[in-house]
């Protein structure tokens, strides 16, 4: 890091789902920027355990990694926020074979067959979209999620696991002996800042950390390590969990990984939002303990108003990215 600590030269964001894409869309504004913070190289390591929707159909039919989360990250990092991005996010209507498929997913599938290499297809697609960063699948293995439940039963697949999170005794990958891309490990080793989250705890955040060697590589890196907590609990998956419990569970699965900071929103949602989400069984995540100098599992809590405007409770991309980079600066 340079002398005035204003440049986070290499940033790596890890996760999946809409949470990772939201953070990336905020971070890309700092790539090559002049100002308090600036990023030279931005990389994303993306979960590839999705088995639902268009992604699930493509992985079953073509034996390829699920492209959905990666597509969202490519669009989030794209400099072209208009036609190309809209095209990659377009979902076909109707009840035929194309119905429900996303054009970006199909594009990645076609390019994977042409090149014979999914990682190369991701790289080339990112170039087409003029992405301001590098995107790496967490693994190229045909990896699936499985969970042993407290009643002794086992469930398979991300879709099913998302419904039984509160009853999970052990989450694991099938096959467990899957490995990350060397390029992803290199990005982690060269990082100045590494973030995990926001995203679904069991289906977006833990899967890439369970890929063999990833958690240890993060811990071995000299980067500032930041955990970004969700805004709301997720029905069936994280019912009643606080920010503290989220981080405790991550440490249970990857005890070798020590975070420096945990980023938590401290702005209350509206009463109307709270009532709508209560119907769905979700509530705003809070932290027990004092705000001043509080620590969770060795990680300093960094609070901020991270809420986006709108009816749905979402992170504001710019506020979230600014908070991640600012708390990294404080640690440095």
C-alpha cells in the first residue's frame, strides 16, 4: 500500500448471487479513479453451485458450470450499462425450450462449447462487455452442495438447502476434493483487500470458501479481510440469525480464516418494509453489543448506512463499496 494509504491496488470480492454483483457494481467506480480511494485491479471469485432455473438446466443438459451468478457479475462490472448489458440479462418468455433461459447464460454456454473451456468463455465474455475487472469461477469442477441435517437426513442441491438452513448440521461440496483456478489463487495472494459477502450464507458465501485451498489462501494473503453482512435474514436459511451468528458459522466451517472487519448496516428499514418482509418470515439483521469498539470473532465491526432507496431492502452499491474500502484503509 502506498504511503498515504489511499490506493487499494488489488481488490478481490468473493461470493455469489445478487449480493456480490451489487458490491462489484459499486467497486467498479473506483477502478482507475482519482480520489480518496482507487483500485488498480478488481477480481471476483464466484460461487458455482447453483442448480436452479436457467443455470441449473444448462449445467444438467451441457455438463457445464452454472453461468447465472457469473453473468450477473460480468454485467455488474461492465462499462456498457445499456444495450449489451440489457441483452445479457434478457430472459426469454414463453413455455418452449427457450422459455426461462437467459441470453447471457446461453451465450456463455455457446462460447464454452466453442472454446472448450468455461473459464476462457468467461474471460472472453467479460472482454465483450468491457468489464472493469476479472471474474473467476470458484472451481471448474461439477460441484454440488449437500447438507447433513440435524435429524440425520441428507439433502442435495442449492435449491433444497436454501429451504433448510436452520436444520443444517454440516454443509459440504460434492465432490469435496475440488480445486480453484490457479489465477484465482494468484489474485488472492496479490490482493490488498479481500471481501466476502454480502450474500446467502449457506448457498453463496460458504461454497467458494469450501473449495480446497481457497480459505487458506485468503488467510495467507497479507490483504485486509472483510466480511459483509446481509441486511435481512433469509427465510428457511438464516432465520433469527444475527450478524454475530453469521460470522460464527463461517468460522465453524473455515476456522483458519480470520477477518479484520465485519461491515454491518445500522440504518433501520421503514415500517412498511419491515411489515412486508415479516410476512415472508424475514427480519432486519442486528448486532448485540455496544457500537463503540465492538468485536465479533476477532473482527472489528464497521457500521454504516448502507441502504438503497426503493421498496425492496437492498444495499446501495456506492455506499457499500465506499464503506468496504474505507474500513480497509483504517485497518491499514
